[in-house]
C-alpha cells in the first residue's frame, strides 16, 4: 500500500511540475478521495478542491464540483494548527484504506505523509473546518 501512495504522490508531483504550478504546501485527501490542496500565493493561499466525480455508468460517488478559493494566512494557519494537533496525537493508521484521510505536508522542502484512521474525531473536525473555507 505504501508503494501505491508513493507512486500516486510521484505522479502528482510530476503533473504539477509539468504544469509549472507551484507544489502545494498542504494537501488533505478525505476518505472518498476528494482533495484539498493549499498553495502559497503572495500573502495568502489558494485552496483547490478536486472532487471525485460521479461515473454515470457505475453510479459511483460524486464529491461535488471543483472549486478554488483564496484563503488568508490566518485561516490557513488555523487549518494547519488543527492538522498538526491530529498528527501530534500519534493515532495514525498504518495504511491508506477506504475511509481514512491522507495528509501530505511540506516542511522546508520535505514532504511527509500522515494517515488518519477511519471514523476519527480528527477527520470530522478537520473536514468541518475545510468546509467553512468554501
């Protein structure tokens, strides 16, 4: 499972580099695969929401419409503080299974991955905070 995560992350990094888009400083992927990416932009941040879309043939999950929002430094720091709180608890999952949440965090050019366990209070609170940004 770890190799799949690394491959996915590598593909994401490659795609972003090919687009000349700055790498996100923080990415949160919920239990359905919807992605929230924060990228530094001047004095604030840009938050890109990339949902999993519904496949009409299979009638699978639809995470909504893609969206982009500007986020102030203060709001971004609130999200980071809540995510850091979850990470510090060290109640992390070992593998990225359905229902878990993935956090990819950049720190001084180094990317770290953390997996929050399915059904955790941390997931509910982080996602509630992310929803307020839209």
